[in-house]
C-alpha cells in the first residue's frame, strides 16, 4: 500500500535536539527531506504528546499524485479518560 508512495519515519533519538524549543533541528531535517524528495510521507515524533506521531505529506514529491483519501474511521474513546 505505502510502497508506491514512499514513507520515511524519523526516530527523535537519531536527530540531536529534535525537540528543542527553537525547532532548528527538526526544521532542518524536514527542509532537507522536502528538498531531497526522499519520500512522499514523513512520520515524525510529536513533541506535544510523546507517544504520538505526526504525518507530513510532500505535495512536491512525485508519489503525491498516488495518494487517495479514504473514508474517516471513528475514534473510540476510552471512558476512563473522562472520569
């Protein structure tokens, strides 16, 4: 499924100062990824919720035209979050 478009995932431990408040390291990494057109999709660590990931999609990558939206899926919330 994703082989056609190319997906790259960043490990925050591999990029020194990834989560620094000045965002220099993460921006430099993202700019280089974008300029080099290494993949259509870049999965990056969230600095807000450490256990989560964010997805960046490059419209400049040739694989972008292959992406298709799908129907949204429902989110099932655990009731313990609302106690």
